C-alpha cells in the first residue's frame, strides 16, 4: 500500500487538515477491521523529504501533521526518519514490524545535499 498525503496547506486550512485527519482515521479503522487493537498501535514514520527546489515544502507539512496526530491520538512513535532532501526506499514486514530503509542519492536540486539522520529504534539500513 502506498499513500501520499497532503495533510495541511497554508495557515489554519481547516478543510485540508480535516482531510488529513480523515485519511488517518480511515487507515486506523481499516487496521482495526483487520484485527489490530487500537490501544496497542505503534507508529514508524518515514519520508517528508524536500526534494524539489522551488516548490512548497509539503514533506515538512506532512511531517508536522503526522507527529501532531500521533501525539494527540496517543500512538507511540517508535521509529522515525523524516525530512532531509533524499528519497527513501522502504521495506516493511507488518507481521513483525521490521522496517528497512535505503536513502537514495537521487535528488532534483543542485545545492548541497545531506542525508537525514535516522532517529529511534527498530530501523535497519540496507
């Protein structure tokens, strides 16, 4: 499953913020339908890179939304690799929760590029 979400735009854009909240609730409800227990959910967050110079920083907006949403819902964030200027390739095993990440050197701007530092536990680089 591949999801791209523009959670919020501009200052206080309630309609867009609500669509982000709705998308997250749909995802959580689908997980519960498949047998997940809501109060046992944990999150691993990846992405949010600003890869295209001259465009708004949608990744930072999505990162801020995600971190706020998880905190408000009481869902622990156990691993994160957010921001930077590089694309990520991810592998995820839902049964075990194992995640592997490869930060690629593909980028579309010519300014100095540095890979984000992964924070948290349970993240393997490949």
